[in-house]
């Protein structure tokens, strides 16, 4: 009889996140978001990359590219709503 191993499931983490308006200003409200460890790792990786680019005075196009990558990660994991009608940098 073949041995089967169960993969240990890691539950999502529920976080209380600030809510921002369309201009990025805090509204004073919060909302719950449930994120997997993988989602958090992806978001943190994008944030770290962007911070390093900024710290090393990367050119404007490189910073804009990093912001776009971060924005996409935040949208994919439903941390921020998808941008509608906003032209790419």
C-alpha cells in the first residue's frame, strides 16, 4: 500500500487594512482582508525591490516600472481595487 502524505495547509491571515480614497488619502475606515502567506511574500518582495530601486536612485522609468509591478500585486490580491482608465506610466 502506497504511503500518502497530507500537505499541511497554512491558513490565510486575516488583516485589518486601512481604506484609502481615489487619491490615496486615508478615509479613517478599515476593512478585513484575508491573504495567504504566498500573497504576503509576493507583496513584500515587490515592496523590497521598489525600495532598493528608490534607495539606489534608479531612473524614473525604473521606479515607475516598480510601482506598476507593486500595483499589480496589490490588485491581484485584492488589497486595492483595480485601476480603471488610468494610463500606464
